[in-house]
C-alpha cells in the first residue's frame, strides 16, 4: 500500500518548512532511513530521511514552502496507483460558524464582495490573494509573521501556488517598497539578496532579544594558567585527536560555574524562570548562511578532550550545513567568542529564552599589578549580558567572578 510522505514537525513551534531539493527522483528505489530530500527550516537546512521503503511514485511538491503535515510525496510499489491528494485545509481567519449557518454566511460575504467591487476599483497589486470561501490563502508561517508585525494579510499579494501568501511575501510587505533612486548616467545595478530562512530567524529573534531589559558586566581574566594548561594537554593529544582550544577551556569553566550559580543556567519565558541541573552550553558559530548556535550538552560532565571533539564536530557540520534541528535546541547558556578576529571587547545579544550570554575578546599582553609588582600578562575580556527580569546584578557578578577565578586556576574546574 502506498505511503504518503508528509512534511514532519522537526522542532517545537515549527509550522512550515521549505523543500530545497530532492535527493531521489520519481521512479527511483528508496530505502527507509535513506536521505530523501533537503528541508530548510527556520533554524537549519537538513536532510530528511524516508519514512518507508519502496519506489518514489510521485513528488507532490518539487520545492517551496509547505505547512507541517502536508503530503509532499508518495512511496509505494512499482505500478501501484497513487492516491489522490486531499485538498489542503486552509486556516480560517474567523471562528467557524455553526454547520447550519455556514452557507448563509458565505452568501453574505459574496454579496458584500459584489457591492464593494461595484463602487471601488481594485488594482492588481493590492488585490487579495486567491480565496476559498472568502478566506485568505496563507501559509502558517506567513500568518504568524503577519500577526507579530501587525500586517493585514488581505493587503499582501501572494506569490505562492494559486496566489497563496508565503513568509517571503509578508517580509516584503514589512520592508515596504524601495525608494526610487535618482537617475544617474553610470549607476550600477544594486545587488538584491532575499534573506534565507536562517537570516529571517536571526532577525526576528534578535529583535525580540532587544525587547528584554538587559545589563552588562565586564571583567578581565589572567589567562596565564589557562594557556599553560591548554598547551600541556595539546602536547599529550594523540595523533588524530582534536587539539583543545582556549574556547574549549572556557566552555568547561563556564559549565562548572553554571552549576555553582544555577540562577544563570536558566530560561525566562511567560513570567517564569526555569533553572536547569545540567550545563548545555551553546557556541555562536558564523557560517556562510548566518549565525547558528549548536549546543554541547552536559558540558560539566565532559573532559576537555571530549569538549574539543564535540566542538569540532558541531562547527564542521555547521559550516557544511549538516546540523540537525536537535543540535540547536535546548541550550541553557551561550558563549560568543570574537577573540580570533582581534576584537578586544563587544556586547553579545541575548539568545532567548536564555537569561545570559558571554562575549569573549582576544587575549592580549597587558601590564597588570600583581602583589605590588608590575607584570605583563595575557589578559582576556569577559562581558556578560543578562536579562534583568531573571537576574540581579549581584548574582551575575558572582557568576562572572567564579568564571574568572576558574580561568586563572583552571585545575579547579577539571
């Protein structure tokens, strides 16, 4: 019997995804668990495995945005009849009426539409997209963005199948038309690039992050002992193993500090603070497609070598666009390190619902006074951004002080 392949829900809150390309063609044999197509979600592009074995009888959606649960392909045996796709059920803008009153209500809507068209000319650009029984066709993600931005879907021109409004249409409506440029004789055409799903997610999440009342605290840590420890471990690292970095030492130290200060190892949402008993530390990783934050889980239980191996795997897969949705979910704290770019100090933006994020600068030789004597030591700036709804300054300061103390005596964190 033929199996309908439906778009899966790969993470909490996922309402739709974009089919990027198919890894199998119609008529090809597919084995259960074999990569079938690439799906672009709000967080990551990943390969999705086949739910069943058989022949790929039909691809219903070659590419484009699709709501969760919609049939996108059919797998069965060669020569088997392909079931007719059921018409997609559109989300109503109003509360459904009673069964007996539904038809009259639709008649009234049509009559109102005829009256409006007799008195007002509607241009093609402002015309409502295709409708079914008076309802605007729009993807779930498009509806959510429209609600968040206060956009009337009826005023958005849909570019999807049958005039369906997709997320990109709403984003364009939010941006508004580009201002007309003054004519020039030698002006080059500007390059226009549509935002990817990841960049759109970054834009929405960071905009939301700036709504939180935040404060920053800064300390400098003497990295002499931390560097010595790393160099000693590198010497003991066997061929083929990943060599630990300063970032790996910082991850281990922050994990230990988070367990000592559980108020920082927390999420804030809906006027509720949730504290966690394990340190799942996220690392901000820059990729060609945008910033992603994969998570090292249970970092407090891992050795420095294990953290280095996990970090190397996540960063490699992030830059090859091979992360899975699960790699990005559930972080309890984030570290953003720009020291390798020579940045001395910067402010990192919160990663909601986490209540704190640490920005790490470059290690620089600086003069410091130690026991009344002037020394030149390798110093590193640590800036902690905190959500004041969940954290007070004194708690955050104690946490940052613990991080500094463990960096200056890293053996205490191992």
